[in-house]
């Protein structure tokens, strides 16, 4: 199941994720007022209207109804913030690349309001590996019942 989140449904011409899918079922999740391009509907893309702004709870409920129990979310800081702020993140795969951007407009893993320090999700490192100059980290979000982090 492949899903593209777009509140406006304004997509590049022939978006690869919907036109050349790796899976047979494709969904474009939009806000209520978005106009879904007719060619996508004709190609069998399902349009799910999720409210304004996009109600991720509604999206996740519909996915569970379809039997989805695991979800990989790839996106920018705004999408990641929506899932993190909603408490919908169990794991995080983070790549540290050998590139320093910086500045007020630089990409960030989480846009949005940010978390107060005492409410910020805590992460536990599951694994890490180096490939060339890149570092790949796999984290699990700690839940209140999890054992405390080991100090080493």
C-alpha cells in the first residue's frame, strides 16, 4: 500500500510514487477541499479526504481497518512533526550525512512547534552503522514503562 500525503493535492506532473507504484494499491490522502487530479483517479488512485488540516488519526484508523499494522513514513520536517507530535512514532531511522547546511531555513528532521524539554520523546539506540562518510542510526522511542537507559 503506497500513500502520498498532500493537503492540497497539488503534485508534480505524473508523480512517480502514484504513477509508477511498487504496489497495486495507491492512495492520495488530502484535505477535504482538495481537488484530486482526474488522471490519478482514472489510474486507480484512491482519494482519502482526511479533514483540514490532515487528520493523521483518521489516516491511521483507515489503515488499521485495511489491515496495516506497520507504516514507514518518509517525508519532510512537517510530515515528521505531525507523526511525532501525535505520538505515532515507534522507531526512527536517521542518517547523518557529511554535509553542514545550517541557517534558519535549513532542513530539519522535525518542523512544527517543537517539544518542551520535559515532554520531548526519548530515544533508545537500537543499532548504528557507518557506510562511507554516512552514519545510519536506528532508534526506538522509549515509552514510560521501558527500562532506563544504560550508561556506558
